[in-house]
């Protein structure tokens, strides 16, 4: 019962929205202490996408994804306002989420071994900058490529197929993983696209996609962030 209660509650959108708030706060507070001019050149897919779309907005464009995330989290609370009255948050659940996510991150690292996926710029001048970017990358990439992209694909598939949820989810996970991998090769500082690095990122996208499908946004966001931090620790 305790195990079932943990998995059920931590996977729910409402609980996930609450549990990822520390990641968001850590990232935003970190940015306040790090000058944008001093940030190392780190190419993650969300950074590329947001810069390309909102480059004409100047500084405002940097905060667009944060604003979208805040609005989405607020929408989750509104849509689940009846459930929120019965919401029961447990500190032990949050600790277990951290531990579970760390385990998923270790598994991901072992699986990818010495791949260059998600490696932050090794010439970064300050460890603090790397940690902040690692946290933000895990949070925002999972929000964009798992929550939004997979969600949109599943909604579209629901228009044509009413049943077979896992068939639709699998298709969405694979499509999102391919787009996720491709965006790592876009931008001035990105690597030249080649099959092996693409496949490594593609497999990672599938892995993270299924974690999201099975365990929800909170766990996959922490998993991605912990993986980035493991890479930093090995530099």
C-alpha cells in the first residue's frame, strides 16, 4: 500500500507541479547571481529553440520559457483545484523522489557511458554556472520535449485513435526523442550532425520519455538534472 501510494501520488500532475518548484527556484535564483555576459556557451535544445523564436524580444525572450512553465503549473492547479483540497504532501515522498531520480540518473549515465550527450562546456569558468545550467537544462528540456511535445502528439493521435494508449504513447515518445536529438545539432555552437551522436541522444530521449510516461514530470526532470550534475562531477 505504501509503495502504491507513493507511485500514484508522485506521478500525478498536481504533485509533480509542486515537487519541481525547487528546481525552478534554484535555477531562477542562480541566474540572479550570475551575469548573463558571463554564462558559458552551452548549447541545449531548449536554449536553441527559445533563442531562435524570441531573439527579437531581447532580454524578454530569455524568460519566455519560464513564463510558459509558470502558466502551465498554475493551469495544473486550476484544473485540479478540487483534488488540491485533498492534497497530502509528504516530505518522505519528496526525499524518495530525489533518491529515485538519482538512481534513474545513474542508470542513464551507465547506459550512455562516455557519450558526449548533454556535456556542458568543459571550459566553463565557474562551477556554479555549470550547476545552474545543468538544473535548468533538466527542468526545461523535460518540460518542452516530454510534457509539451509528447502531450501534443498524444492529443493529435487521440483524434484518430481512441484506444491503445501505450501504442500512442510509444509513438509520441519516439517522435519526441528524434526531435530532442535533432535540436542538439542546431545553432552556431552546436556539433555537426552525425549518426552516432544523434543515435545516442535519440536513445536518451526514448529512455527519458518512458520515465516521463511511467513516473511523471517530477521524476524525469530530477533524473535529467541529476544526470547533468553527474557529468559535471566527472569533469
